[in-house]
C-alpha cells in the first residue's frame, strides 16, 4: 500500500470521497484505492478562508543549498496565477523587489454550496486568457476561459469526470485537459481536446485509468499524460487526436507499445503510480514521476524505450524544466522540492517547504525563478513559494487560500517601486 502523506491527508481524502459520493467500487479494492487517492488531488470539504495579503517567511534551506552564492534581488515583477482547490479561488500573485504578495483573488464555479474544485490552469500564449479546469459540476467537471488580469468569465465548456491538469498549444487554439476521474470506477478515462475560440470540446480521447499531468512536446506534435492506475505513459498525436503510443512503466515490465493500452493493471500490481509526464526541452526524452516508488523514469522518445531510472524525493509528484535542462520536482509526501540534473540523476538541491503536501511547479521564461504551490493539510492555508534558480534557494513564501494546486506563469512587468 502506498505510503500516505500523513494522517490528516488520509482523513481529508476519505471526507471528500463521502461528500462527493463516489461511485461504488468492488469492496476488496476500497482500502487500497483510498490510500492511492491520498496522493491525488482531492478537494477538501472545509470552508474557504480569506488569506492575508502579505509575504510569509521563507523556509530555511537545507545544507545542499546553503553553500551557493547569495540570491540577487529581482529587478522586475513576476505575475503568477494559482488555483486553490478547496476554496474555489483563482489567485494572482506578484513577486518583485517588494517581495511576494497577493494582488487579488476571484471565486470560480457554478455550485454555490458544494466545492467546485479548480485544479489545472494554463495561460494562453498571447497572455490574454486564463484557462482553469474544475473537477466538479452538474454532473461532470468543466473548463473555464477567463480574461487575464480581471478574471472576467468569457465562456466555459463541460468536460468529463474530474478534469485535472491542462496544457495549451503554442498557437493557443487547443487546450488539452486530462479527465482524471478521481472519484469514478476504475475504468479507462480520457483527455479532452477543447477548441479555445468557441470553447467546444472537439474530441474526448480515451487513454487509460486516471490520467494526470497533461503536457505537450516542445514542437507541439505530441501530448503526454501519465495514467496513475495503469502505470502507463500515454502519447497522443495532436494531428490525428488519437493515442499513438503507450509505455508500460512498471518496474521489470517496461515496454513501449503502439496505440492505446491493451489491458488494465490490477491495483495490487502497481509499482510506479505515475502522476506527471514532462518532455525535455528538445523533446528527445520524457521524464515521468513515479509517485509510489519515488523514482523518475526517463523514456527515449525516438526509440520509445526505457533510457534510465533515478531516485527522487518522497512522493515525487509534479515536474517542470528549466531552460538549461534542470528538472524541478515537487515531493508531495516529502514536504520539499528537488532540483535534478536529469542526465546524471544527481540531486543538485533539496529545499524544504513551509507546509506539507507539495503540489505544482512553474519556471519563469527568463529561467530565473521557479514558483511552487503547496496545498497544506486540513484547514491550513495553501502556500506559494519562490525558488531562485541561480542560487537554488527558496527566497519568498506567501499564504493563499486552502489547497493551492495548479500554478502557471502569466507575465513580467516593470517593478512597482
């Protein structure tokens, strides 16, 4: 059984499952599934809290990072969006010479009483729109198009069961959202392709069980997602909107295949439980976070064969790439962030976070900073933390509403001195 992220997280997951009335599972699988869901993103049935718009103290660095040069203060402002899943909030943050602070927050969702569960977020390439996936609805989840800066609703589109991670094409025309189906039966789910102009789902592509971690290749021709309950990486051809290849990630059973998976895994056989798939900067490799085994699996995109594995942090969850090829990994159970040289597997820095249940990561376009979202436990506020990628040190942290989840970079602006 997967190591859980603490008693509070396990209790939260079970509370959420009761509140949203998940469909019936086979009795023999219920306890195992509950443990697996503890490391998935499951909204907590607690009231939304209003955060203080102030900068919090950054956590102390570990010895890995203390020997490096002192961080240099930013010379411009960086604006970042984060969604807070249990609070139904979208939060805009500003980081610059004046520190990290909240600009404003906006409520999102149709359901006034139940939790809507915003989970994934993607900013359009022209920086004009923010797309947010909502896990819950009537009956299923949805994706919303908002005007960046004001968060005015443009339009929304219904999707599948619990839409989660999202990514957008370079031309901004298509949004890819993984329908994670956290509360449904253990059957293959899908990735939704949404035409962003009309906000219409043009295709729902069946992949495998509980897909998560939606990311496009640098050239935009392939889409990758990791299927948590099949130990599978799925590749979609963005020209045909079909599953082109899959890769079995289970230790000792690694194998590349054409097309969709041929069979489902038994939960008792899962060794990886992948939660994220991140292409390298040139698209030659795909890095997959194995949340259960605390490893990162590297797959050669050309040969579709296993390249290597290397150890990662406890509950490695989400991944992001720097421009110089370093890999930023959030450690969901380990209350920390790791920075790797993925070519050698060497951990270059290991940075503790202020709170538990570490979620998302995004790197700024100038390669200067990484922004990290941390969910917190129970009624703790969420947190956004800033890592200086030159010094590889955490330099700022600020509280946000509960269960900070998906995070994405918006834009830079001249500093407001």
